[in-house]
C-alpha cells in the first residue's frame, strides 16, 4: 500500500492558530473578560500550533515509512527474482549433470563393450594359434614317426 497519507476534509480545519489568536468578538453587556478570552485563545492557538507541527512531523514520518516500505518491497521483489533465478540455475545445473552422467555412462559402456569385443577377438586368435600349433605338432610327430619308422626299417634290413 504505497501512497501518501491524506487527511479527510472533515479532519481539516480552515482555522489557523493566528485566526484563533486574533479573533475579535463583539462585546455585550455582560460579556466575557477580554483578558481571559485573549489568554484562552492564546493557549488554544498554541495547542493548535503544536498539533499542526505534530501533524506535519507525523506526515513526514509517514512519507519516510512509505519510502522505506517501497524500498523494502523493491528489495523483496529483487530477492524473489534472485531466488527464482537461483532455482532455475540449480535445475539447469542438475539437468546438465544428469546429461553428463548419462553420457559418461554410455561412453563407459561403449568402451567396456569394445574392450570385451577385443578380448573375444584376441581369444579367437589365441585359439586359432593353439589349433595351428597342435596341427603343426601332429604333422611334425607324424613326419618324425615316419622318419623313425623308416630308420627302424633300415636298421632291421641292415641287421639281417
């Protein structure tokens, strides 16, 4: 609720302290004592002057409070914007971190699959190498046996 404090027309008086102080009254036969009336009007004028000054002081204070309230509301609005921005940034950071984690996970899985495939290929090559070595051994043993059997046959012939 920003706005200036305003007095209603019914609360205002067109009567000033000077009007009260210098008000002239007609004198009647049994009128009031002029000195007492003047003294009373002086006190009333002083009281009204004090009220006007207090009223002005309070209006000034209200303006100050309204200015402070406006600043506080502005600060509150800025704070709300900052909080909203911080929440949005936090959500973005979290989403980015989740995307990066998913990417790392996929890359790791891909690397694991590639390493596994490489091991499988390596095992196949090793098995082929083992099979080739066995075949070469069997061939060598067969040839060596044939050679030895040939020598034994020659020895047998030689012996006879």
